[in-house]
């Protein structure tokens, strides 16, 4: 298939429109000439008809055409009386008048025999009947002619033709200039987009396009820049994620390898304590792999949600019961203020909400030093149910609050890898809450620690 450049297509479209316009102009000129010719012919016929009463009187006076037969002066008198027809029908070349060829007006009797003038061919003349007392006594005729060969009509047509050619040339020149400028205006952003997409295909995600217009092409350029920025962020996150994952896996694998080699070399004995250490590292790797699998399913929209009417209060109380022993071991004292949300319901997945609450409580047990406090409060209005999990510390820097929900992100010293976390828990929580059309955020609290807030939309009464 032959490829045609877009510039050629644009020029072709412009000149196709131009051809249509010029064709319409030629057609209008032809119609003008035709209509003007018919107009002059109609005016001549009307003037011809104006001679009939005078000729009728002349015939009644002599009961024949004898009064004007061979009398050129009588014929000229009748022409002058006929509504000043002289300006339209040149008289015969007599009395010093310039001769312009044979006269166009002629008169014949009822049998079409010439009375005055010379009739031309039948197909080149117009005839008007002259009736006296109900009988046709003669025919007044007019020789047809081309009005644009000479005289004022020809001069008018020539002026119209010159104006038409000038206007056509001007329109063609202006259309060519406008087509060139407009095609450049359209093609420049498209060429920039073409180069930009080529750079993206070569994995150069730093490319940007300067938007010079505010039309759809300018909006397209801005959308391209947004897409390139997101791709650059995703590429950076992907690279960082691979680095962090390799680091996360390298540490427990190195520990496992060292301990297994120590057992193989009989440096260490396979005691229950040493085997428990190996088991703990295996559990850590398994948890990391499971979290990664969960996030990969979330990214591909394959994470299953079985949404039903759920009371978050019941789910949270169930998880707190499961963590009672863990709180005692970690010396964490929970304080609950949930009386206002006991009967409030949302449309959600109870199992996924359990994952969210479990990850939050597990972080409290890992990061809050003993003895510690965990305040859990709940409130609700007509639209949303809001839960707050406030621990007694340590907090995190303000600049790190918005990064806590990024994958594999952890604050340095106080909340570090030494606690055994993978840095994926809050990312999973964020995705689950967003799939419930809710919002989760982090902020520092007056206790000196971290607050995790969760807002979930309540079930409307008409939906119950």
C-alpha cells in the first residue's frame, strides 16, 4: 500500500475545497451570462409588444399595410411611438444613422410576406401576432442576436469576466498560503508527538513536548507529558522495587545459607533453637512472597472482593480478640471508643477488612516500644464511617507521611528492617481501602506516635 504523508492529505483536502469553490464561481458566471441574456431578450420582447397598438391603428386606417409599405419615414415614426423602442431596435440605415447591418425589427402580413424589413431564418426570429377585429393581419418580428458580442452588454460581461479572473486568482493564492500555514500549524505538534512517542518506544521516559497551542492538539501534548511523567515514575518505582525486593530476599536467604552451612560443617548443632531460627527466616520469606503476590494481583485487578453488607465494628472487635495475647506480650494497652459505630454498615469484603486491621495492629506491635498505648476511636455521619488508630510512638518525619503507603518504604531508624517488616503492609491496606471507595492516610498525633485514619462510605438507607 502506498503511504501518503499527512501534509499531502491536508493540501489535497484544501485544494479539493478550492476546486469546488472555483467550480461554483465558474457555474455562477455561466448562470449570470445566461440569465442576463434572457433578461435582455425578455426586455426586447416587451418593447416589441409595445409596438402592436400603433401597428393596429395603422392597419385600421388603411385596412391594409399600404400606409407603411415602402415608406421608411412612416416606419420610423411607428418605432419612435413604440415606447421609445429606438434605443433597443436600431432603425434601418437611413437619414444619416450609422448602418449596423440589416434591421432586426421587421413586419410581415398574415401570410408571412415581408412588409418592412427582411425576415431572417425561421429559427432565428421571434414573432408577435397583430390582430384586428379578431383576425391576424400581420406579424411583428425580431431577429435573434447574441447580446454579448458588442455594445454595453458585451462591455458589462467583459468587466465581469475580468473581475471573476482576478477574484479567482486571489482566492487560489490566499487558499494556498492559508493551506501552507495551517498545515504547518497542524503538523508541527503532530511531528513533535511522533518524535516523542518514538523516544518513549526507546524507553526514554524523560522526553517532554512543549505545548504551543490551547486547542485539542495542545491538550494532546499535555496528556502526552502526563503519560511520560507517569511512565518515568513507574520505571523509577519498578527499578527501586526490584532493588528493594532483591535486598529483602538477600538478607533472609543469606542468613539461611549461613546457618545451613554452619549445620553442614557441624559448626552449629541442629538444636530446637537453631531450627526455630531457620523456621523464622523461612516464615519471613514466605510472608514477603505472599505480600508480593497479593500486590501483583491487585495491580492486575485480579484480587477478588466479595462485597456484602458488613459492620466494620464486628470485624475490628474480632481482630482485637485475636490480638489480645499479642498485646500482652508486647505490653500494648488498647483503648477503645467505638460505641457510635456499632450498627453502622458498609458494602465491603469482611476478609479484606481483616487484612487491613491485622496489618495495622501488627505494625503497632512491631514498632511501638513497650510499654505502649493504642487508642482506637470511631465516628460516623450520614455518609462516612471513620476509624483512627493512634499509637504512642515513635512518630515519623512529616515528609515521610505521604510515603508510608509506597511499596517497600520504611522510615529509617525507629521503624526499620530490624523489626522484620517487609514494607508492603500499608501498601496492601491502601489498595484494599481504595477498592472499598474509601481513603486511608497517616499523620502524627499528640501522643508522639503515628495515627492511621480510615474513612469508608456507609450504606445508604435506600440501598438497604
